[in-house]
């Protein structure tokens, strides 16, 4: 299929050939969605089950985010990223951004652009916004499978290769005001706004689902505004790019998706009248904020788990967690560890709450287990036969007094991990020069000694 792209008016031209768009040209999943008149209008009286298949619990983020925008003139018109920055500031939140928005750029073009990869690598972004050329996701299934989906995957893979916690966020755009008349004969669904908009909505959700990404449902917000508040002009004169009101609706949608906050927090108006601003916020709240779970396609939730073995005065733990990147352990005696499979030595008998918190980027989950230590028994020694260690702090050699040759000494670091084991010789010394600087516990029979390695 030959394609001609006018980068300034943002238009693809398909060569004329006989083609009839049928629901049966699409996989079953797509056919189901195409049967829906729109993806937001089923609420509140009919819950869309497909949305629930995609939904995971919405999470609360902080008020300071970094975002990279990869797109074209739909993002660049009215400087959407900067409008969003000002909008966030008016709501008490902070947005730091960079943008790469050459006019008419396709996803294919972005994957071949060294500047895109340089910007991706320049920071550990919280979000990277991906916006395709305005028509390409609405073309035939064969075209999208070959010319859109692979490049969406390549960008998402590059984003996560830089930082696994960076979340791709697909910018769902909108159908043209009166459809795509240029390609109407080739793909009849593009002859109308509703047909084109439904295909864009569908394909952006599929891209997000395939890449475990999120969607900023700007197109769905526009659809709601067109139906509910037709006096708001969302398009500029070319019936494709956004007007100031259209960009404001897009920015407010991104605000709700990135910060998980009600758009009514926004005080910035961008010069629009109060009624228009209130109606746009109503649309964003209804479509995006109130139905956040419909657009958060995949937020991995760590599943903590562990088993353990109790010894006389210590515990050895095996981590069985799933979907976690790192861990925090609390042993219940004011000591902690970040090891995956730690061990720990207790100094007193008692009940201790052992807690594991498993983390995946901003998400975390915890589980507890109550353990009992009851077998710690101190050695009975006379006052003139007490064991002592010196110097403390120590550097190279650690010396002992009143210790018998052949006794076993075990040293643990502050995370409870065994780092050194030795049998005492007649000179009653241990070389600790190889140990990193820190606090250590030394176990000798049933007694524990703490020392500092300098």
C-alpha cells in the first residue's frame, strides 16, 4: 500500500481501490468494540464489560511529575505541554516536561529519529506520552498491524529499557470534524466523525493493552463535549487540529490521568470563559477522572510472600513475592533490611512482627507474620571470666578475652546476613579488614556482641 503524507496538513492519502469496511475485517475483539456507538456513552446505565477487563485499581501519585511528549502538531498546536505545566501549577502540582513534536510525524518516523531516543534517555521519566499521526491508527486492520503497532511497541520497549518505572501514556486523539474525506472512498467508516473517532478510540486502547501502557482519553472527552456541549468549538479552521478550547480539554485530561486528580482543582482558564471551562471540566471528570480504571490498562501490583525458618535466636527467610522489583523488611526490633532473602539475629526473647513490603515502582503491598523467639539463653560466667572484644570500633584485627580455643565465632551485618565465620585460635583474634565499614553483630555460643568496623 502506497502512502503519501502531507506533513503540514497532517493528512495521509490512500490510493483508490475497491475496499469495503466490514466488521468481519477485524479480529473478534475489535468487532465487539466497533459495534459500540461510542466507548463512553454506555455509562452510567450500562457498564462496559470490556473496560472492566482492562481495569486495575487506580493509584494515587504525588504532586511532582516528569513527562516527555512524543508526538506531532496535535501536541504542538497551542503548546499543549506548556499549557499542561501552567494548568498543573494552578492546581498546586508541578510538571517538568520535554517535547518532540515535528509536524505530521508518524510512529515510524519517531522510531527512526535519534533525537527521540536521546530525549528518552535524558531522564527517568514518570510518563512518556506517545501520539501517532492523526489518521494512521484509523486505517485498515492490515495497515495498522504492519505500520502502527510494531512502532508503538518499539517506542514502549525503548522507554522501559531506559527506566522500567517509566509509564508509556498513549494520547488518544479524535476524529476529524466531518471525518476523513480524503480516504472516505477507501474506508467508508472514515466518512463520518463518529466512524473515524471510534476506530481511533479502539486502536489506542489496543496499543495500550498490547504494551501494558495507559491511555489519556482525550478523544473520548472530545466526543462527550461534542454530544453534550455542541456550542464549544474544539477544532480550528482546518477541522482537524485543536482550537484553544480543544487543547484545554486535552491538557485537563492529561492532568487527571497523570496526577489522578479531579480536574476541578485546576484554576487556570487559558482565556476561555467560565462556562466553557466548567463544561470542559465536567467532561474530563465524567470520562477520565471518574472512570480512571477504564484507562489505566496495567499497573503491576506486587504480591508479597515469604516463608521462613526459625532457629534458637535467628530467622532465615525465603522470599516468594511476585511482580516486585525491590523489598523492605522490618524485623520488629527496630532493624530493617532491603535484601531479597535476608537472615536476622535477635538479641532478646519476645514476640516480633515480621513485615515484608514488596515494591514495584510507585506501587507497594505488605504482609506480616508474628514470630516468637524464646530460646535465647545467656552464658553464666563469673565476673572475672566475662568475654570482651576490643578495640571497638575496630579496623584490622578484633581481639577477644576469656575465650577458649576452637570456639566458633559468627559475624552478621546489620541486615542479619552472615558475613564471616571462624574458629578461635590461641591468639584469640579475627581479621576483619575485609569487612565494609558498618555496624556488625558477633555471635559466640549464645551471646551477641555489637561492634563497629571503621
